[in-house]
């Protein structure tokens, strides 16, 4: 908080007044990072009537977000190992992504035989596939966010037991 105040040229109490706490400041930083492309694309991803199209849109949204803020996210995630408040805030945001994936997987239905053993297992695997760490590992060899999204999307479909979504016979579950 002292460093933020110093860099902003304000008193420490001004920072506390504006954000309330270190956690409040972190949440404002995270909200600011997500306010761009991610905040604009997620609602349309969830609005897709076809579950697999919604999943593809969600994957693309996160891959582009991870890429757009890669250095900041990498640093924040490294700091999370050292600072429990940062860790808790990032975990809460990751859980929002997990809940979104759970919603989409429920719309699709239980994974097919020979794939994930349950809906929760499918959500866990999709959560891992859509994580910053997975993106960073796949993109570090020069892949574009679109290429990473294609790889993650292909793997996600395998987790759910579908090949080409155009040939999948399942309908949206209500």
C-alpha cells in the first residue's frame, strides 16, 4: 500500500480510503485487467444457445485474455505463492471460471462413456485446460492465442466425448 501511494503521489490513507484494504486494491487491479476484452466477450460466450459453441467462445475469450495481460498475470500468480491475500483473490477468480465451466458442462450433459468419469471430473479437466498456466505453457513456443484456443478446444471436446460439434447429435439440455 505504501508503494502504491508513493507511485501515485498520494498519502497512504488516500489509497486506503479509495480501496479500503489491500484486498480491495487487488480486486480493483483484477477488475481493471478483466475490464477489457474478457468482460466484453464472456457474456456473449454464455449466451450461445449451443453448449459446444459456448464452450469454444469461452475458451477463445480466456486465451485472448491470458495473452493480452500475460506478463501482469504471470507476475500476480507468482506473487500469489508468497502472499496469501493475492492467492485467495486469484483462487476466488479461478473458481468463477470453474463455475462458468460447470454451467456449460451441465448444459451439455454427462460426458460420454470412455471420457471423463463424471461431470465434476470433466469440469476439473476443463478448468485445467483453460487455466493461465496451460495457456502460458502452450503459448511459450510461439503459438498465437487462436492456435492455443484450437488445441484447448480440441482437448475439451475429447474430455466431453465429442468430435466435430457439427456432427454431434446432442441438443441443448434444459
